């Protein structure tokens, strides 16, 4: 079961300064986490002006920052101008962001992100560092499962996909959307467009198809362009590799719908319609 989302590298183009960009990225991250998206892909459009190309790295950095539990952020993300307004970002509070607990409260089977602080010592956000004999990254969090608590804590490393509950999202770049769509033919690929039939009209066919794939790749356009408007040369190739074109806000009351609004609306509809088929359990699943 998988829900993945693709958004354009122009996602922040309607923001005038770093503060606005940070706030918008925070809203995007909240939407991804609320609706249990496991991977978000930032795809190249070729339309970013030279002065805006850093926005892609900024968006990726902020999304990764937000997915990282608070107790590891200072080690994973050294001070940088890009995170100047990180204090404005809302907490995600996913299961992967637990509060600090004491060593005595730790239970077998507990899963936590950790970083190597020094040889043989791991920071799991506990009241003390934990012994671990192998070497892991000091910058990129590693996922650990507690397999023993007595007489001493024993850890094993696992992958995000090994966790049965929702555990946040990964962030990746996609340089060619058409290629990526072709490679994702094992998922139900949905493109969102105001020119498409309404979700209600397509819901029955969507449910039937998604029941077979158990996976959705949801593709969104940007603030100033729809998906196909980005790709004049590869328009037909992109179009033919989308299984459903859907309008989730028919007869919209505003001239434009912001990306963060489209995410909340569209992922919310998917969640209520087919969420149990494509997403891992959240807090109340």
C-alpha cells in the first residue's frame, strides 16, 4: 500500500521572500503528513528562472527538515540561511516524532530515528545515549528498532517500509516527469486538473483500478501552470501516462487554487474514498 505525490519545482514561485516560502513549505508538509503520503517527488519543469532555481533545494531541505524528529534536527541540519524562519514551521506530530522518554520506559519493539553521536553511541531522543556497536551516519537519521531492553538495550536497523504504521515521508527529485510516470505504471497515476471531470464522476472507476494496484501516484501542477502546460515537447507522453485526470474542486469559487489548497482537498478526497487501500494506519487507524 503506497500513496506518493509529485509536485513541481515551481511550487514556491508565488512566494516573494524566504519567510513566505518557509510558511508555504510548512503547509505542504502538513498536508503530506496528515494524509499519510510516503514519498513526495519534486519534478523539474524547466520553467524556473535562474534566480529561482534555489527554490527547489529550499523546498526539499524544508520538507526533509520537517520529516526529521525535533531531537535530531540540530545534528542533521547545521545552521543555514535557508532555515532562518524554521521557527514558523508547524510540528508534524507523526508517530515518527515521539516525545523524549526515559530509558526505563523504553519497550521492546519501539521504533525511533537515531544518529551516531560518537563511535558506539546513538542519540534516539532518550534521556541517555544508547550503545550500538556498528557505524551509522552522523547526519542522515537511521531507523532503529529496540529488540531487547534488558540486561541492556539492543538495537537493529530497519527501513521505513518495514514499519507497519505511517512513518512520515521521503523527499526525492525527479528530473524527467514523463520517464518517471512510465516507470510508475504499477501505480494508479492520477493527474489533477480543473479541466478534468469531477472526482464524483470518476470515483467508481478510480476505486476499481486502485483496488488492483493498491498504490497511487498523485501528480499536481503549480501556481501558474497545470501539469501539461509545463511540458510542450512531451505533452502527449505525459498525458498518456496518467491513468485518470480528475477535478477535485469543480466550479471553484476563486480564479486559482493554491497548491497547498489542492493538496489538502485532493488528498482528503482520496483518503475518504480509497485511503484504506493505499495508506498505512495513522494515529487512529
